């Protein structure tokens, strides 16, 4: 090991210098930190860390709530705010050993469950689906019709089928992560996704056959 | 592929024609080719539907969250200030501060008193002087010439080998001054010697406290 004139190994100085440089760089650039590290900074009251976490997840969570809660944008905004408020008010509820995204989506799913319990809403797209055949069949309108029908089909899914379907095809999680978020076995997730696709295919079938 | 519930993973990959013969036979055990293609198209349509969604969070949400964050953490001090201290530690710290401040003040008082006291004393100095050819009186006289006034020092001169040294003692009596007794200075036989000493206080008691 190379040593300096004081007899101390130079490598240690280099390591310490590198560590200090890295630390200060990371302190300035929260974007390089993982979600779990950001949560630790948030617990210490660092607003920049919270802003970074919000930047990463706000739109994702908003879209998740939007599709989970009957495609109501105001409701999605309220739930997104409520979700982030949970982080602000009690950041220490997060265990750094967990994966943040899994924990965060679990919180979101629980908020949706509470909402389902609180309000037993009827699907809002029932009428739309019934009237859909009346819409003239131009290409633009066909696309709009398909999208409305799809939105209706997703809204009509059972809540536990819908959450699996959205986590799979909107958020792009694999089956294992979904099973962790929902707290159920992977086999159950597969089954739920299977039935969700079955129901959506049944509803979209006529339009898809017309297209073909 | 373990069960028919996993068929959707095949449907995610492509149409029926894109599957391998083994996969096709597996699919055909559960559903028709047309139905499988419907599945694939439904999944594709769903993914496209989610992708084209342009929903964004309202700016008011971020504003509200920022306010909430600042309200929660605005008054938060650094951890070492926030740390709770046991009562006995706080009491001990107060006692220590009081002790140190008392000691400091006391020391400064003492210093102030000692600075104002001037001590004079009478002393006898014994000095060894070598005898040369001169008589002791002449030798002492020459020694006094080389030393500062009223402050004799020992001066060593080189002895010649054949000369016999003799120790003599020379007494220099310095100015006699009164004895000092702590903070009380008694002046004796000094009354009226100067304008400063010749005060009413001196005339009254001759003692200055």
C-alpha cells in the first residue's frame, strides 16, 4: 500500500475524499437518490426530497386513482393529495427495509378500498354502453367509441379485478409485485387478471369483430 | 404454462398465429383462436387507452401539499436542540455554571486588591569578594562604583593562583520601610513627609485601611 510522508496510507484519504464528494453531490441532487433514501430525508423535513418524490409519483398515482375511482378527475386529485399527506404527516410509518413503490401502492389501494366501502357507487358508464351503437361509425368516432366502451368496461369490473388489471396494464407491474401490493398469492393475481381480461374482451368483442 | 389462468401472458405476447405450435395447442385446449385474438386485441387496446390518458394532477394539490409540509416542518429545530435532558442533568449544569461564575468573580476581586499593594522591605545582602592587593575598603568602594545605586550585585573577579582569597561581608542597609500586614499598611515616621501623605486621615489616625 502506498503511503504519504506521514506514514498514512494514501488510499484512505482518497476514499474519504470520494465519500465526501459523493455525499455532497447527492445532497444537492436528490434525483440520484432512491425512493427509500428520499423517504429518510423527508422524515428529516427536507422539502426538496419531498418535491422529488412528488415529481416521480404524482402523475402515476393520479392516473391510478383516476382509473380506480370511476374516472373522476376531482376524486383522483383528492385521493392523490390524501396519499401524499400521509407521507408528510407520518413519514416514519415507512420502513426503509421495504420497497417504497410497493408500500406506496398498498396505501393507494387501501384508500380506494375505503372509498368503495364508503360509497357504493353504480357504474357511470351503463347508459353510455347502451347508447354506443347509435354513434355513427366514422374512424374518429369509432376510436372514441372504443375508448368510451373500454372505460366503461374497466369501470364495471369488480374492484379487486380492476385493481389487478390497472396495476398490470397501466402501471406495468409484474405479477410478483402486484401480489406484494395486494397482499395476496400470485395465483390469485393471475386468476383476477384472467377474469378481468375475459370481461373486457366480452364487452369489446363486437367492436373488435366489426373492425376485423 | 401451468394453468389456463396464465393464458393471458401468451395473449400479451401476440396473436394466435405468432405462437409456437406447442403454445397454440395449449391455447386451443381452453379457447378458440378467434377468442384468443380478441383477448390480445383487448389487452392492446387497454394499454393504448391507458397510455393516451392525459390526466395530470391539479396544481392546487401541489400547493396544498407544500403548505402542509411547511406547516409540519417549519418549527422543527435541529435534533440536538430538540433533545430532552433529564432533570438532574439540567440541575447539575445550573450548579456548575453558578460555581464557575462565582469562582471567576472571586478571582477577579482578589486580583484587584493585590494590584494596589506595594511592598517595601529591608534586607541584608552577603557578598563574597576576593581580596586582591587593595584593601577591603578600597575594594568595596570600587565595587560600588560598578553597580547601580543602592543595589549591590556579586561581581566575580578572576583569582590569581598565588593570591589567597578571603571572604568578607559587606552590609548594605537599604531604606527602612514599615511592615505590611495584609491589606493594612502602617506608615511609620512618614507623616508629613509629602503633600500626599499629609492628609487629614493621616493626621487623624496614621492608619489607612
